[in-house]
C-alpha cells in the first residue's frame, strides 16, 4: 500500500452482520475506521476493536472514503442523499464505495447526486456472506471512475480474496445480479438432486461428499453442504433477500429482452420459501421445501461436514 493510501481515513455506514465482518478486517489491517449504524448498539463491538463511532450519518462526511453496506435501494438513497444523509451538511467524502446489492437505477440516482458534490461513487457489490468474509474469501465487482477505483483498491483487497474492475457506471450492479441469479439456480438444483438421492436410499452426507469431490463440485456447493445435511438454516443470506435479488435480476432481463426461463422458475421456488414461512431463514431451506414437495420427512444427519472455509488471518 502506498503512503497516501495508508493515510486515508475510512468511514463505514451500515454495520449489520455483513458490514461488521468487513469492518473487522479493515481494523485488523490497522486502518482508521469511523462507523455509523442506525442501531448504535451494533457498532459497540467494533468500537471495542478500535473503530470510532459517530452519532449521525453526516458525521462520516469528513472521511476520505466512505463504504456503505445497506439493505435496500431506498435505504441507500436516503442514507446518502436524504435530508439527514451523508452529504446533508457542508462536507462530503472524496469517494463512496457502495457494497450493497441495489438496482442500477437507484445507484445512478445516488451517483448523480454525489457527483454534484464532487464525490465519486464506486459500485462494489460483494459476493459472499459474513463467514466468507471472515475466511478471507469474499470477492467484489467494481464499476465507476477508474481513478477512484485505483485509490480504493488497496482497501477493497483487504476485504477478501480479490476485486475485479468491470468498467464505468453501474456495470458492477449487473455482475452482482447475474452472480446471485446463478447462485439461486445452483442452490435450488442442488436441493432437488439431493432429495432424489435421499429418496433412493442414499444419505445426504454421502451424496454431497461425492458431488463435492467431482468436477461439478464448487466452493459454493461445499459451503452449502453442512446446511443441507444437518438442516441448519441459521441465516447467512435470507430467502427474502434472495427474492429481492431475483426481482432485480429478472427486471434487468426484461429491460434487455433476455429470456431467463430457468431463473424465472427458481424465482417462484423462492416465493414458495417465503410463503411457507422460510423468508427470514437461510435460503438453504430449499432442501426442506423440496422434501415437503416429495412427501419426505427430513431429519438432521448430525454429520461432520466441512464447509470448505478455513478462517484466514487478515
């Protein structure tokens, strides 16, 4: 890292599960991080690790780079450009790096408003969840001004295993939506074939162990295997959040006249998860929904199954 980059002060807006995990990595690298969260108590553990908390979003405006990790497009627009938002006072940061998954339209609105204040926006939606961040495996697609990316890249690299600059404007938003559409399709298909194996007398643990050792196994299938085997639906990414991403992704497909028949079917399966009461748990509940549809009663296999994520020291 250059001395100039080393001297930059970082702000972080949104310290939920994902945001907090990323802040911890920056703090472990010795970065100067100021944080704000609507529920102040969620920022307390980060303050104990060395972060500085501020009582308002505008308190981050004096930072050089402000990262955001928010839930919805409305949250992003309000938090950055609203009457009590980041640029509501006289100051504004040099760069905002938005790590949220939001629509390109919402991102474009924010980009225009920030540009009026001389602030560059980098769209940097991340791929991963808190455990993936802790293991140093998080990745991100980034779009926006190239010079802003060059300034922020050292910090983005600290957050995980790599970032990819994909071009100007909102292109990173499309990359993330495509990523999550594919993720949902894989998870739904993985549930179907696993239940077929179980219905044939094969344990879920044995089937997924074989699959993960094959050429179609992946970091993602290994990561989801413990949940499918032991029915642990503690949320890393909820079904409702996945539904939001499918809503955005399929809207982008319609706008571009791209048919997505497989994703459309999975969209309805996700809606089924929400309708069955699985909206606030991990979307690994696909396995339970598929079992119910097949008339199969599931029990945890209580097996030792690796998720393929070995924690890494930053």
